[in-house]
C-alpha cells in the first residue's frame, strides 16, 4: 500500500501558489485495509476515505468506464491492481494529473509540468470527452489562471466543441452547473469562464440569456464597445475590482439580460429592458436552482440599475420608491451591494473605466437621511394605523429632498 499526493496540491506547489487542499491516492489497497487503519468512508459513488488525524481525503486508485451520457454515466473500478498512472489518466487536465511521493519526487506521466511552464490547459486523454463537467472545470481553471497567462490548448478547445455538438452538455444537472459557476465567480478573472464556454458553444446551452447578448448593439455614445455581450463581460471585470462577493458579481452578469430580446426595430435603443432583465434573471435562477440571496440581489440590480444611474434626475418620492422596493431600510448591506453592481455597470464601458460614479454616494446619503426619520416619534405624536405609514413616507421624502437640495440634484 502506497500513498500519493495528487492533483491541485501538486500543481499549486509547482506554481508557487498556496496549497488549499491536499488530496491523496492510495495504491495497492482495499477498502478494508483503510478501515483497519481507522480511515472513515465518505460518499457512495467511489471509495473515498478521511484520514483519522488530518481529515484529508484518501481515494483508492481507480479507473472509470463511460456507460451513459452525463455526469453520472460512469462505472467505477477500484482495485489494488490499479496503478497510479492508470488513476492519473482518468483526470481532466495534464496539470491536474501529477502526483508526489513521500520523498517529494513528482510523478508526471502526461506532461503536466511542461504544460505548467508553457501555460497550457490541455486534456490528458480522449476520455476527457466522457464527462461534460470537465468543460465547466476547464472554463473555471481558465478564469483562475488567466492572470498567469494560461490559455486553453487548441485541441482541448476543439474537443469541447465536439462534446457540445454531441449533446453531452445537455445532460449536465443544474446543481453542478451552478456549483462550478459559483466557484468561477470567485476567481480572479471570472469573465474568462464565460468566454471559454462561449468559444466552445456551451454558453448558448447553459446560459442562453447571456449568449443572446452578443452581437446586439447599443448606442455608441453611451457604450463605445457597442456589443451588449462585450459590455456584460466588461462589467464583470469592473465588479471584480469593487467586490469579492460572488452575489455582487452574479448580479453584474445578469443586470442587462433583457437587452438580448430587444425588438430589432428599436435597436440600438433598449427602452424598458430593466423589467425584462428581471424576468429573465428570475427564470435563469429558477432553472439553475440559484440560492435566494443571489437571485434577490440580481433581480433588484436588473430592475433598478437604471434608476440608480439617473439619481441626479429623480424626484425625492421616486428615490424613496426605489429604497422601499429594494428593501433598503431592512437590508442596507444588500442595498450597498446593489450600488456596487451599478457602479460596475457604469464603469464597464470602453473608456469609462476610471470615471467617477457619484450616484452611489448620492443614494447612500439619501438612504442615511431617510433612515434618520424616527417612526417612534411619529407614533408618539398620536398618529395611528395608515396615518403612521403616510406620515413616515412624507417625512422620509422631505429628508431626501433636503439632501438633494444640499447636493444640488433632483427635479423637485
């Protein structure tokens, strides 16, 4: 029985990056061998165990055979006779198919070290095409390692295109699509995730709402980049500079989805796209089973980013309407996330990247002023029932108007 450090830990060590997780492969052993040493079994799909002291994962060396389409269409074969090289051969990319023995020597049967040096994301073998999740993983690794100059190898890109054409991506379950997307949103260049998916044709299958944006024009005076899809990726690049929150980044991706369905006769105008963007965001979230906190923020950004951009022009009553509709009084932290997504939208335009966005600060001040209105004071003055709501509304409008006058904004 031998233990081998494998996968991402070996890769990141060679890249000089912090090692987050350490996974091990065990050769020459049976499940009973590990159980006798105190390892704890986890999972049902294949033999994986937790080390009794470190809690790290140890998996028996195994091979896989494709039996049906999709992520679950595999037959797993684990046996003491399976070699380390055979186990590494089933992995997705060469840079993830290296191992390290107890002495620190690297076992690299498929050229992973050379691909690290040349910044290539390259599949290990034709077996890559058997698992559609690998398309998502390649896109995610592209997002992670883009700052280091990594690119998807041409032959791997072609293989992914062939997989999409064969319908493999259609079999992906929503939960796994969202899981990989969420991880990609936390990477340094999440826009690369969507670019790689688009290059192989998977974006139109998994995110048709985003795919439809490409090729749709916008007014050049406001959007020098013109293309709605390019604008969305620029917004995602800008939001990375403003927030590490995956919720904010997801909202940035969804904010303009409605522009993909703008009638051709009114282009390049997109009048009323906000409401349609919200509807499409809701549908996307339901399809991929996106958690509520992501969906709610994305819906608010889609529906109200136009109002935030026009903060200088809004009446005080309209500002209050936005604050109430977005639940800013009860959830001010989420409203702050909305403002960050709107700022990224404004800066995600060619030539506008460094432009100031005072609208966010204006809304922060107007929210703070309206929060100072004391509902208990209204009650102490003897107002009851609906009168309380009406008086509170009136005083908040007044507080907002005073801030607008101080800032010399608004249309009151």
